[in-house]
């Protein structure tokens, strides 16, 4: 399978990732200069931020889930479908008690932008269909 990413995830060498349908690219890097650490996602001229702990939290949730899960990506203003990655990323029952997205008005789209990062890190399998993509955890090699 061809890789859909490059980069090291630093501000000088961000990850260049593709959305699950492989229709767009975007950049992401980890910012450890702030507390809590953030993932900075740049889509065109738009800058979104997510809690960096989302990588470990999402992987742990998918391991516990044990099967494929729909991504369900949605803008902040739209209600995500129940049982999706997007719904989990907003739920009061997730490890942070709500939103992983940090920029009000741009807190959504977790299901679009985080799973490709986990795929690049070798933590998940991700489908790349035109729509209704799913993700499932792989057991990490560490």
C-alpha cells in the first residue's frame, strides 16, 4: 500500500497528510512549547488545533472498541453521527470530558484530520474510500 504522508511532525518539517478519501492534503505538527501540548493542523490558510494527547487517547479507545469505527467527520456546528470517531472526540465521556479541538468555531473535523496522523504513526488501519471511511486500531509495536 502506498504511503499517504511525509514529514517528521515538527514545525520545520510538518507531517504532510492526506484526508481519508485522498482528495486533499494538509499539514500537521506537534507544538510542545505550549501546555497542554497541541497538534497544529493547517488546511489551506485555516489553522486548527487539537490536544496532542488525542493520538494516545484515540488509539486506546479504538483498541478497546476492537473493530472498525466510522469516522463521521463534521464541522463543529453540525451534530456528528452517534458511534463515530467524531462523536467520541466531542463526548463528555471521553478522557478529556469534551472537545479535543481547541479553537472555538473550528473544533470539529477531528474524524477527518486525526485518523490519517494515526495511520502515519502506524497505530491504525484507515480506509480510503470516497465516503463513509472507517478506522480500526492496530497493536503498536512498542
